[in-house]
């Protein structure tokens, strides 16, 4: 199975070319190391309406199996990714960000300040990741073993959970 993935970086400074998008570039390489194809990679400002519109586009028009966002999940007034995500998803999956935060807390107490969410829009899994490269890398390690199974479940291709393993994909 080949996942079709979208990557959306939320950053005012990166969208203006002021700062390099380290977390999005890293995320792209991590996704490409899976059996996955990148359908789209974009950098947008931390704007709720723009983020929501791009999430809808990645899900509805591009038919991505999974969309990863990076950035915009903190406490600043311009951090809008969770709100944009909640505005477009139909089902929330709280266990994903809970697992990511739990893993992050092993490295830094600041992980508890993350407001990341995950959910489903149509047949697309949308996951908010941290905005730092180290946070992206740690979160992705947690997600790798469940991405393909989650995608199969969302598409209604439920198989035998006991026989599924990451190495088989």
C-alpha cells in the first residue's frame, strides 16, 4: 500500500521566506521514507481561514490519505492550526495527539503546552505535529507504526489487526 500524503506548514515567517521551513522539510523526508507519495507540500501563514481552506483542498480535491501539519499548535495569538483543523474534521481522534504529547514529555516539560489535534475528514486522516524539527521527528516515530492501519480503517478496508505490521507495508 502506498500512502498519498500532504504536508502543510503553518508559519508566518517561513511563508514570507524569512525563515527556512526546517520542520516541513524534515517531515517531507520522513514521509518519503515510507511507502508514500507526497501529493502536496505547502507553507502558509498562521491564518485560520487559509489553513482550513488548504486542509479541505488536500482532503477533498487531492484525496490525500493523510495530511500532516507542522506548526501553529502553541499558545501564541497566531497559533491557529488546531482551530482550523477542528473546523474541517468530522471525527476527532484524541489518542494520536495524546500519544505525541506523552512522548514529548519524556524530552521536555513544554510538550504539555501543545494544542495539537488529529481527526478525519472524509477519507483523510489529518494530524497536527509540533513546529520544531525535533518535535516532528519524535512525533513521527510514534505515528509510523499506526499510519497504514489507520488509513485502512478510514477507507473501510478493515483487515485482521493481529496480522498487520509496519514492516509488511
